[in-house]
C-alpha cells in the first residue's frame, strides 16, 4: 500500500514539474520570434514575427551610465519609462543577482556599479542567465 502511494505521489510531483517547465519554455519562444531591425537613424528596434515594431526595446541596447548612484537611478528610470516595468524588474533583479553571486564584488554596490558601467541592460540580464 505504501509503495503504491509513494509511487503515485512521486509521479504526480514529476508531472507538475514537467508541466511547469514546458509552460516556461513557451514564454521564451516569443523572444525567439523577434528580429532585430536597424532603422534609418541607426536606432536598433525589434520587429515581431507579426510585423509590429517595438520602439521601447532600443533602450535595452544602449549603454547605461553607472558612474554615480544618481546616474544609476536615472538610467534605471529611463529603462522603466521606455521599456516598461517588466524590463525594469528584469534589470533590477539581474543587478541583485550579480551583486549577490559575484564574489569579487563582496556585496559592495559601488564595485557593482563600476563593473556594470557601460554595459547595456540586455548584457546585464545575460550576466544573470549565465
């Protein structure tokens, strides 16, 4: 009786994890469907498979100025205003991740700002995903 119950619980749990993994992969397919397009004024924008152009993602490919804490707030505010709150949350979470897991920073925000200065928000997010 216990073996059957244990097997059922393990099978159900594994099925839930598998469904969750498949659901998160479907979100990534939307990002793959976007293409990079260069406009006449050399601003980089993305274009969906449907043909709509996303002007807000151009800020994600511009280097940020993290030379002072005030400049950090200004750069993050630009990301929030132009790319939206979801992009701002992603960049902010990536910064927290880098601050915590990069042992060379020793949990020092000034060192983190120096390390991230000149990187694009997309590069900062990619640092978190490595």
